[in-house]
C-alpha cells in the first residue's frame, strides 16, 4: 500500500503584517510561488511557521487560506503544536475539517517531560482526532521522543502513521525502516536529508529551506531518490550546508524570513524588535545572498 506522505513538503512561514496580523495575501502568493516551482506539498504551522505564536483563531484562518489556495493542486500537513492535549485536539479537529492530509504532532512545550509523559500525550491526541498523525520530533525546542517510544506509538495507534524527525539523527527512521516498514519516514532537518537519502531511510522531507530555495531542495531530493547520473548529490549538499550556516546565525526561522524577503515573497517581520547586532547580521546575510544566488540555484 502506498504511503500517505512522501516527497518534498515545504515548511511554510506565517507571514504577518506590521501590526502582527496574518497577511493572507502574502501567504497565498508564497504558496503560488512554491506551486510554480514544482512543490505541491506544504507543512503549515510547524516550527518554521512559529506555531507557539499562533492563536486558535489564527490557526483556523491559516487552514482556510491554505486549503483554498492549494485546492486540488496539492496537499498540506497541519502542525497542531500545543502545551497540552486539549489545544492539540481542538486544532486537529479544525485541520480535519479543512482537509489536511495529516497532522504534525509536536511534543508538548515547554517543560521537560519523560518518555511516558510523551507517550500518554500522543495516545490521548490520537484517540480524539480522525486525521492521520505524524509524530513530530523536535528536540531542539520540546522534549525529544526516543526511537523506541516512537516505534511503540506507531505500532499501537492505528492513526499514527509515521514521524517527521527534526532531530538531525537518523536513529528513529532507521529503526522504522527495520521494524515498521509501512511507516512514513519524513526528515524534518534539512541537514540530515542527503544522508537519509543515501541510506535509503527517507520517504520524504518537510523542509524549511525549500520554502525559500525550492530549486535546491527538489534537486537534492530527486537526485537522492532517483540517483540521477551526472548529478553530484554531495556537491548539492555542500551548497545546502553553506545556506544552513547562514540560517544558523539567526534564531529559527528568522533567517528564512530574511531570505524570503530577498526573493520578494513577503516582508520579514519578527515577534519583537531586532537588536543592533541582529540588524547588522541581517545586512551581512543579505549581502551574502546577493553574491550567492546562483550557487543556491535561485531561478527567477
């Protein structure tokens, strides 16, 4: 049976206007840009979408905008990150009504929790939503879900269909490859994509970088999957790591916002005022991008 989630999904930023409200026009335009670049999968309200800042009303708005824009031309995953199960379940039901292909379920933020806590949380959400679920391992920002706990949830909960692993480790997707072959193995860390493809432990990727560099990420994914003759996966991965080094100068996902504005996709707005240090870094990053657009495979 074909897996439900495969291929490249762009992790989409949440554009906001100067007053902090969601900018529906810029969001629609960004999705249209990605569709035009051959991306037909979208991940909404994940870490790249700054899900801790998104209210439930805004989440409903995002679902409506994305569903209406994508309509018949692609599919979308809905991040339902929350501090507790009740909020995650409510968002899961909203996403179901909007037609999300699957939910991305991060572990609850922001206190540290045990593996037993995380398992109880995931099972409670899974028992109360109808949409298929991808576990969302995001240990940089929430309690990390260990490989054995991930496997157990996938084996015991019929609507938990796999994992989006943003840890950078291949341990969980490798375990699933051996013991849960029907599970969706989605890489959520751009730096781990090429190694995962080479090891044949990835069905797809949810990529923040593809939100601004769809050309590069689709080239890496197709090269890794199809092993295209004459295409050097390592050389493409070197370009990606150059870009990631720039992103790492800023908090997630500020660098993507800066480069998105440089591509004319949306104004870069931030949850609070930038320090002088950040303003200087932003100018340096923009200068770097102007010099390296060709190396990043930017096509206007």
